[in-house]
C-alpha cells in the first residue's frame, strides 16, 4: 500500500500580525461575471445613511428601494471624511460619472453581497428607473400563470467572500500526525508454479471413522481498534435486497394477460371508503359565524361563497317577521340597517365588509365576469347593485394573509390571524331599480345571464360581443319574471334639455362609485313575463327558476380568468364604460334553447319559454303558454337547480318531498320521494359526486341523499342546529378538502367539513348514475305505454258488455213466448207436486184425471 502524500505544513514566521487591508484609490470589484458591470456593491453604515437620508425602512423601503444622491454631496463627503467615507471604494467612479445624480439602491436580499449598491452609468440608471415594457403577449401569458407554479431562475455566479468557515473546516479535518511506514512482502520467483502432490487418507483408521475440521477462534477478530476522529459525508443508505432471475417470456405473457400496474389495494380501499361506516360519513363542525349586534332577531336568507378569494363568504340577512308584522313595524325597521355581511375564517365574530341596501336582501349573486360586482334582490321588489372594486385590496390582503410558517392540520393555509382592532367597512349601494316599474313584492331569486349571449325585449337570443355579463333575470312573488340590462339605454329625444342639465349637475358622493349611476332610481326591466293559469285571470307565483346554463362551478381556469379580470388599482374597470346593447347589429343565435324551469309557491314545477309572442287580435306582446306543468310538491318550491354533471337533470325541493327531473321528458319526474317527517327548506347538489345532494329541513337536520346507496330514502340524516335551515351551499377549496355552509333561522352560519366518503366519487359513479337515469326514463315510457294499453283494454271490455246487452234484446218474439210457456209449465208441475205432498189432491191410477178431496 503506497503511503499518502504528506501535506506540507505552512512555515511559521516569527510573531507576525495579520496586516489589515488598506483602502486604496482603485476601481472597485467588477460585476461583469454577474452580468451587471454597472453595479458596485457598497456597505453603508448607520451614520452614512443619516447623512445622505437613505435610512433603511424609513427613506428606502421595499416599495421604493432606491434613492437619487447628488454627485456634489458625495464629493463633499470625500473632503470631510476622506478614507473613512463609505463611498471611498467608488471614488474614481463617482468622479468620472457624467451626470449630476447617482442612483443608490437598497439591496434587502443581499443579491449582490452587500446592503446597498451604486449604479455607475447613466444607461443603467435609466434602465432601472424605466424598465422596458414586456410584449402584450407575454403580459397576457403572465396573467394566466397561477401563483403556485415555480419559475426556475438559473443561479448567478458570485465572488466568494471569506467569512471564516474555511478555518472551521480545516480544524475539523483529520490530518496524519506521524509518517506512514511502508512494507513490501514478496516471495521467491522459484516458489511460483511449483508442483503440488495430494494423497488420500483412509477414514477407517481414524477413531469413529469420522474426520472433522474443528472450529478455532480467529485472532484477527479479537483485535480492538482505538477510537479515532473520522469525517464522513452523506452516503446512500444500505439496504438488503434480493432478486431471482425469471424468464423474460413469462413476464411478457403476464403483461399481455393483464395490466400489472393496477393497484388492487387502492381500488379495494376506494370501494370500502364509498360504502363505509356511518362514522366516516358524518359532517364535522369546522367553524361558525355570528354577530350579536347586526344579526339580532334576524335570519340568513342567502349564502354566496366568493368565487376568487378562498375563505371569504357573504350572507344576506332579514328580520324574522311576517308580512303583517313588517307593515306594523315599518317605522322601526327603517332605523335598522339592511346588510350583506362578508365573513372571513380569521374572525368569526367581526365581519370584514358590510354592504348597505334600502331594504332587507332576500337573494344576491356575484357577477361571473367580475366578482367585485354584486346584484341583490330586496324584500320591497327593488334590485340593488354594489361595486366593491375600491375595496379589492382589502379582500386581497385577506387572501394573502396568514401565518404560513406553521402547519395547520384542519384549517387551510389562507387563514388570517384575528385582528380585534379591525373595524368592518360599510359600503353603500351604487344603484337601485325604479320602484314604479319593477317588482311589487319580494324578489325570490336572481341570476346573471352568462357572458356568451344576451336577449332583447322580445326574448330573442343574440351573441354577446362585449365578453362580460350585462343582463340579469329575477322572479318575484308578484307573479312576474323580469329580465334586466345594466347597460345605459338610449336617451329619449323628447326629454327637455333643462332636465338633462339637472341630471348632469347632480354631485356624486366621494364614497359612492359611479359605475352604475345611470341606473339609479330609473332602472326598468328589459322584458317582463307573467305565468298565466290559462283561462282564469290568476297567475302562477314563481319562487325559484333555473335557466338552460347555470354557472354552478368555478373551475380552475375560470377562477384564474375571473381573477385576471378583477379590477386592480390603476386599471380600468370594464363596467365603467358600458355601452347600450345594439341588438339590430348583433348576430342572432337560432338554435338556442329558450325554455327554463320555474318552481311556484303552490308547489308546481313549470317548464316554459321566455320568448314573447304577439296576440293575433290585439297585436300586443304576450307570454307563451307553459309547455308542461306538474303538481308534485305539496308546498312552496325552495330549490330549482341543475346538476353540475348533467345539464338536463334538475333537482326541485319543496314541501315535504324531493323530485328529480330530466329536460325533454314530459311524462313526469324520474324520482319523487315520499313525505318526509319534516318540511324541506333548502337543498343543493354535491359539487364532486354526481349521485349525491343535500337537503335541509325545518327541524334543523340535513338529509344526505346518495342515489348509489338508496333511492327511496336519505342515506343518512344529521342534526345541525335547533331551528330551521334556511340555506345550504357547499364549496370545494381543494381536491382534498370541501366545506359546506349551512344557515339557520337564528342568523348563525355553520361551516362543516365534508368527509372523504361524501366528497370523493367512487369508480364509475358518473356512468352508474347516468344509467340509473336512463332506466328511470325507460320505466316512465313503459308506464305510459301500459296506460295506453290499459285504456284500450278497458274500451274493448266496455264494447263487449254493450254487445251482450244488445244481443239479449234482439231475440225473436216466438222464442220469447216458448220460453214463457216452458216456464209456466214448470210452475204448474211444481204446484202439482207440492199439493200432492201435502195430500190436498190425489191422482187416479186409471187415468190422469186429478180429483180434489
């Protein structure tokens, strides 16, 4: 074994002290290796920062990390402090600088090694102050890049700066203290290749005829090694593995027979999780929201999760009074504010935002094109519009807050720490609809039309070229359905110029956005539909409706698109410059389905058309007759909702039962439940499982229907609160966590976590539910055919009975006389035999003469 080369020890000199580096007037370190030759790193002490007004976190911050310093001030510092000046290493650069002001930048992250750096050229200063604008395509591409995607940045080489770590490494390294001794062992050349002779030994001559090789202790393993300090780097872990060679042909045959990459255990676990114990399928309490000040004696009427900001939910509240009580206490109700409250998971007691309205809100929806635009329906029949664009930063801060360093087991990472000093912000409405031309009673449902189409006053569908949702549809207890357009209408030429000047001179309050000022108190419906009951003068009273395209789910791309369309500071709001719709210049959509489902107060489900038609006699526009009408529910319909997985499947909830419909099937519902123990008040489809939906009851319990498990009754029921449930709204935060919001009659919002079995679909669940609906459709068709067959059989039986009756009267007169005579003769024979038995008459043997006694 060859000896290792001995490291030469450095020669020791007599009592020499390390010499301190003397500052010389030379050019500082060049940054060409880092790609920035114009940058010169500096270390500025606290005293220098105070002299040049560049104190950290005061004069220079993260938002404005640079400072322009005059060249004359730096030269004066050279004269005053000479070599003590922190700018002394760049003295030559400062003297040769052509401009009057130099750019000093605060390097918080020590990107270039020190806490400040100086830009020594005019080109570098201009490129930093005015960076080149990226192309529009790149900017649009950056907007659609999610925040979670990590962008790789190649490392930049930097000069090595000694901080003393090499001394620690040298001290810990193992060095040989003694010189190694080398031994070389060999034998003679003649001993190699010598012949070997073996001989046999007779085992019978040995005792017991057995020769053994007895074990003996090996002295090599009894040596004890002294302790020594050895340095070792990370090495791969040692593990024991075994393998067995198999024929390749057998492996190829197995691969052809079956898929060897299928995880059978995972499949079994999925089936067990789907049909697990009840302990795995119960909703778990996650959070609850209440406000004793604003929700006193009020109930929650509607729930909406914020479509972009996770962990933010909005609720509308109303006073718990009947119509007569509201009229009686109308004066007192004017003093109480009508609000929509925004709750954050960080603070379950204090709301983040409060939207004011002229009356209690019964329903509201976020705009699908811009979540900062909100539309709501009041109890008095007015529509209210809000624009919270000015407060978008407050909502974004809620989204970006939270302590991300700590791992949270249950709560998501976007939660905020509660701030007790934070006060809720009141936001006034932008516009309200006209009282005279709108609804007369409470607005029971409101929907935004999608941004793909728009309609005119006749109900015809046209292409929407603006790309944003500009129309609404509402239904009210006054038996009308109205379509609204938020764009400004054309001004009438008959309007006098004096009134126009008065309108222009109205001053807008500073805290009121002018987005929908053109609609305030003058907003009229674009078209109005009345659901008549046919020949009578009465109309149906709609409570809920479902259009052909319901925006039930925000997919991942839709969320990114909505977030990119959200109005930020300094950007133009797309709803600021709205133009009136020109239906004459738009392209009509001919094959668009204009039919929709409506639930009424009497429990009826109506399938009708929103297109208008002209009366041939009067020429007035009138609503078409309903296509079909079904009386299924025994109470008011509270939910009419399309399935998020099947566009033609509709869920209706009302009274004491639940029904599922299929669009295009006119024979009746696919599923109609029996009467429940308590009335149903609300419901919602599951967002991830096609065969599951939730139904709230008036006793505070929620029924979970799983069509894969049971179709005649709920799969399970769970009690949530002690009072009636008013609204149910689930939401999917991620693929692993789903929550459901449940509101009650006492104004408390309950947030529950949906378990894994109720949020993750089983294998082929979508196809199984689809086949179930197809079977029910065939069953309805069969029942309808059997009805027709039974009616035909009944008609044939009635015809046969009539024919039999006719035949009895068609007999001849002679035959009737013969039958009557035969009956009379039978009677005489019976009379004779009776008299004979009584002994009243006797019959002579010689003749047939009958002689009386």
